[in-house]
C-alpha cells in the first residue's frame, strides 16, 4: 500500500494538480478551472474525506480488479450510491462488482484527475461506466455551461482511453432547486442540451431521466429530492432501472 500511496503523491505533482485560487479563466467563466486536472487529496476543509476515500477506492480496486465490471463516476450524487443508494445498488445490481468513484463536491476538474490515474485504470476492464458531472461547476458559480462541457469532454476522452471496452452512460445533470426559477437551472439546461453531441449511441450513450425526477411543471417534490439536489432512495431506484437497461446491451 505504501508503494501505491507513493505513486499517487507523484501523480499529484506531475499529473496537473493545480492551486485553484491561482487558476485564471480563459474562453469563458472558469474554463481553466473546469478543464485542468485537480486533486483534493490534501484537502483540510469539509472535503478532508477526499484523500482517505480515494485510497479506499484504490485498495478496493487492487482487491477486486478482476471482478469490477461497473464503475460509477461523478460527484456527491454518485458518491451517495454508497449511502442513500446502497440498498438499491445491492438489490438492483446483485451480480456485479461496482467501483464507485463519486466524490462529494467534485467538479469536472477533480473528475478529470480521477479518471486519469493509472493505479486504478490500469488494473480494471469494466463493461459499463456511468458518468454524471457538472452540477457543482454551475452550483458553486465556478464555471459556466461552456466550460463545464469542455471539462466533461476531457473526462469522456479519459474514459475512452483508459477503459476502451466499456460502454459509457453519460447522464444528463439531475435537476436542482425547487422549481424552474432556480438560478442554476438555465446553465444546467444548456449543458444537458449540449451533452448529446458527445454521444455516438454505441460506445457513449446519452441518458436523460430528469422527467422521472420532476413533476410535469418541472418542480421537484421533496420525497424525490429532500434537499432539491440529492435523490432520496426512490430516486436511486429510478436511476438504477435506467442503468439496468444497458448492462447487457
């Protein structure tokens, strides 16, 4: 394990870990932030869980490399497959070994870093990868839609390179805010409308289940998303059912 940690620390300095406060914007709000690999390995704020969680996922990878056939990639909404959605995953994916690379608070820049690390991706050969990222780029007011899309494209390129045999399910960013007047909805809508351009319908499949997470008037009811951002258990059931349609596709 010490050797693994050493390789991670090397990657943090050679692989593009930037000081976010020093990054400058280019070609739109947050372009450099959204497209530059960045790790939270040394976070000391509320994200201090990040480094230990990453090492936990590396350890899981080494112990289960030959069995991992599904990888979840994303932010807290994906992270919470390990908590809110844990029972759903066990019920809906009973014959699969899932590596969850969701990290609460991640934006595209952290996911670019995570999807490029050899200590994970050189060990596994997944059949299916799910990706949903970007709500924090918008919600933290760090990046605009164009920059978020640019970061997402880099993540997809990483996944195609590092998991060439996997089908990638590219999910539309889930809705956030109580209703359509939420200030972040317009930018998220722009991202979601543009995401299909990255899908070819064969190796990368765009999936949008947002209509199942909202009412017809685009309001979100608290039973589905209690904080109007993270799904409750029934939201994970809907998400799992969508994933299951493609597991043997």
